[in-house]
């Protein structure tokens, strides 16, 4: 049981779940882009956000 709790705790440190509202046209464009790059839609959205943060120099410093 403790192992399951540890796995859950470490998973929560990696990703935080939240609801995102996206208009249908934008979602369709993201889904098509994701398919073109062989990513999941969620992976594509994560990549888009990370890339935007990187370009804006907003990512936290790596330790």
C-alpha cells in the first residue's frame, strides 16, 4: 500500500491536472498538429506551453 502512495505522490510532483477550455476551432487545429507530429493532443498542448515559456524565458532554472 505504501508503494502505491509513493507512486501517486511522485506522479503528482511531475504533472498537475486542471481543466482547460478551448474553442472547437483551436482544438481541431491542435489535434491535427498533434497527429502530424505523432503526439497525443495532451502532449501537444504541453509542448506548446513549454515552448512558449522557454521562448519567453519564463521556465524555472534547472538544478
